[in-house]
């Protein structure tokens, strides 16, 4: 009997000891988790969730650790289990995860569920409602992702990104704000000076400590007449990194306001000399914009090359500079392959954007060349790729009369699309400045113009295909 009692006491002690270790291990893991040390917390939660696979909290904590350490497959699995076990926070984290991997439609579902759960508890949903709006907007961007060729990329220190830009002399020049103005304060901005050297575009902090866009003109040898761009261009948040095309009217810049989906987004506005006003800024689509900071878009019209910077999926002190071929037609990825559109929008691999058989070696070399003013490279009205070895830049180069007729249709449609863009910008500008009655009058006109524009987007690509096929057939018959 005494032996039995001793054995029970011994077993009880073992159980208590194990429970103590279990509690200690759980407490330590939760502490690491709450401190954001997900790598250190992950092994403990992995053991716990294996011991109790139906435990809702373990699935949540382990799923989040997987997400934060890049283990996406397990993160999806365990967060989904936590949702099935009715853990509201799992919806939030899964919404964030789906956002990161460009499944914006699924992210929207998760945020809607999380907002519904908060609303039941009478909690504030404003922040998450904003996230929902952003992912819904991002989903529309993915569906209309541009078919842009990104031909090179380089990761550099965040403070050195300008070293990767080599503009031709006709493209003007870019400098860091502190270098250009010899400023004592560290101001994170740039200054773009046009080819003539008589106008600069830049951003600097204002009295309310946000960055705003300014222009100045050179009078003899002195910069002066500083003008802040109007508030339909500048926003209530930071606006920065301006660049102007050679026409002096088209300005690209980055903004954290104006409907940005995350951090800095890229925008374009145009100066209307007739009314001396700037048109309502147009947000660029994907892949130019993301939920990270995207800025400093520059187009060298002499080289027909462009650059932009992004910190998407980069360490805090690094950014990636992308080199791309500008597309005035702003053609989109055709078809219903949403997975293709996601990978192109996310820039999963720049090679995904390359045309089959293309060799971009010469263009990449050109990007780093200094080209003096007046040196003509190639006269290009457009870039019409026929085969891996044949590319046309003017109508006169097209041999087939049928192909030439089809490509003239491409040019006409592109011009029509550009004119509609300009018309829409003016209508939106008038709408934003109008009273209630004026807005009601303009609303249907804007909607009609938008519908007309969207109906035209696919047509240049369709006619270009017809032109290419006609030219290839003509070349085969006339060898």
C-alpha cells in the first residue's frame, strides 16, 4: 500500500513538472511572439500545435510565425485552421498575407470578415475599412496591369539610388536636394533640372512638416520665383521626387496622398497652359505601384528608357531600381489569366516581362551611356516588333500594305485613347473644383468617357496582332 502511494505521488510529481515546463515553454513563446521575435518563437509553437492540432490559439500563433518568417504555405494552412476555429485575428493576418502575395480578392474577403467581427463588438473599423478599400483598388489594378517590359533591375543602398540613373543631356539632370542647394539639413528629396537649365522641380518640407512640390525658374544666374504646385497636385500628405518630360507640361512624381494604396505611389499630372492650371493627377497602375514605396519615375526620351525605384520586399536600407521600356500606348496584359497578371503586377521576375527571343544587352548598355545633346540614336515613332530579329520604328518600314493599314489603326486608336485621357483629366479637374450642381452635371459625362476609354484599351493590341500577322505572311511570300 505504501509502495502504491509513493508511486502515485511520484507520477503526480512528474505530471506537475511536465505541466510546469509546458506552461513555461508557452509563456516564453508568447513573450517572444509579442515582442515580434517570430523566428525564436516559431519552434515552440510548432511543437505546441503538433501536440494540440485543434487548439485555435496555437494555430493562430504558429500561422503568424510562419507568415512573418516567409513560410507562406504553412502560414496559409494554420491561419485557415484558426479561422475555422473562429479566431477573428486570423482573418486580419490572413488578409495581410494575401495582400503581400497579390491575392487581393481573397484579402478583401478576409478584411470584410474581420470588419464584421469588430462591428459586432462595437469596435472602431475605420483603419480596416481603409485597408479593404486599398485591396479592392489593388485588385482592379491587377486586372488592368500594364504590359511593360522591365529589362533590368539592381538593388542598391537607399541613399544611393540616383547613382543608377544616367540621363542623356537632352533629358536634363537629377541631383539630391542637399547637394543641389548645398543644404545643411538632411532633406530626403531630389531636384530635377530641365535641359535648358532654366527650370527646376523639387520637393521640400513646408511649415506643417510635410513634403510639397515646388518649381523655380532661373533669372540670369539666380534661382528665384519659387512656386508651390497647387493643392490638386500636392496632397495633404507627402509629395516628392518630381520629374518633367521635355514638353515641360508632363510631370511624374510620388505621393503618399491622392489615393495612394501604400506609402509613396507614382502619379502623373499635366500643366494646361491655356488655363494655367494643373490637371487632376492620374495614379499609375501596376507594376509601377504597390503597397510599398514606389517613386522617382524618370523617362529619358532620347534613349527611350525609363527608371523607377521601389522598396518592395527589400531590407530597410535597400531599394530596387527597375529599368524599363516606356509604352506610350499603355497596353495591358491580355486575356483572363489572373495568375499571369498577378506575377507581372508583383514583378515576381523581370524575365516574365521580356518578349520571346529579345536581347536587351544593347539597351542596358545604352542606359548607362552619356549621350551629348543633339546626338540622334534612332528615329522612333513607335516600336513594332515583328519577329525576334525584325523591329519597325516608322510606318515607312512596314512592307505589307495590309499591315501598314492595320498599324495605322493602332496609331489612330492610341491617339484616341490619349485624347480621352486628357479629356478625362480635365473633366475630373472641373469636377473636383465644381459645386454640387456642377458635379451632378459632370458625373454622367465622366462615367461615359471612362466606359469609352475602357472599351478602347484592348483594341490597339488586337490591331497590332493583325498587322504583325499580315507583315509576317507578306515577308514569307516575298522572300
